[in-house]
C-alpha cells in the first residue's frame, strides 16, 4: 500500500497546484491558530512549546489513522497527507524561471533567482543546481523515507520541522536563536542516515567507482552538514564538465541525477514490498 500511495502522490502533486494541496497553506493556518491560542507573538521562544508545536499535528494524524478500521479509507487518507507533504511549488517555479532566464541569456536574472531561492530556503551560498539537489532530497526523498518507515505521521513531522527551520525569518512569528539552533541540530541528526542512503543511490545511478571513496569518507564525517555531504557526492557521481557560460548545464544535469535516484528508490521499495519487508 505504501508503494501505491507513493506512486499516486508523486503523479498527483505536479498537477495539483491549488493552495489547498500545498503544505505551506496548512502550515500558515496552524501558525495562526497557535498564535491565537497562546496570545503571544513570539510563542516559539521556548523549546518545550516548540516541541509541542511540532508534535501535535503528527499525533493527531497518527491517532486518526490508528482509529480508521477500513483499509481503503486508511489508504486514501494516507495518500492525501502524502500529496500535501510532497514538493514545493515555489522551488519548482524558481527552477522554471531560472531556465527561462538562462535560455534568454539573462545571466543577471539567473543570479537573482539563485539568490532568492537561497534566501527563501535558508540555504548557504551554493550553485543553483546544488540547491535543487538538496531540495529534491528534502521535499521528495526524505518524505518518501519518512512515509515508508513511520507512515503519514512521520512524513508530516519531518515536513513541519523543515518548514519551521526554513521559514524562521517570518515577520509575524519569531523563533529564538536557541530554539532555532536546537531545531537545526535535531534536523541534522535526523538527516544524517537518510542523506547517506540518498548519496548511496546517487552512486548507482551515476559513476559508482568515482563516488564510492567520497561516500565512504562521509560515513566518518560528523562535521559537514547533510547539505554539504549530499551535494559533494552528487557532483562526483554525475562527474560533469560544463562551460562556465552555460548556466543551464549544472542544474539540468543534477536534477536528472536526482530524478534517476527517486526512480531507483521506488524500484527498491517495490522489491521490498514484494518481499513483504514494507507494507
């Protein structure tokens, strides 16, 4: 059932552009509700309150799905939650705008798009293609792994935590530096293993022998961020050589690599489903 839900969600999320199918819509509504309930503008200044803020939606979804007896209804609800957790329309639009500007030769606009994406997603200074590799992991691969291992509740918890970290610059809801640091550290711990699993997939769909040394080194690397680890291995796995004047090559090649990796992951999940390891 998990595999079918994944296939349906991946196919559906690209065509469901309404805000009702976007995670940020419900995130903003949830923020407003919590703010009204707490009566404080800066209610995320406490680690305890932030923990409760993160755990409540997952608990509700987990309890609701546990109480559902009908298998078909359980499948439908889980798939709906998965569709909402998948993807980010802003990132997809940024990619399209970048390519349109690049094909027109508007390098300045391309750089503006890159900087805007980095700012919106709270990313360090890196190439546009590198950012897309990371966002593909965050909005697709990590959600897939969370869903397969922990169900819809796990996918919601991961997406809520990442959204909270990304949108810490929100003007209406402020997060203390200590709470933000704790959230980032927690996310880095959660991402440690999934990032290396994803990077392992990059080796299979790219240049295995060239990427293997970097991947083995990453197993003992506890200083680099998950972002840095994933991007460094993706670049070696793709092993591309591009013209500095062609700003479309890097993002296009790395996005293709990421898409091949998602297909590989679905193939592995299908095999595990047949073997009965995954429900």
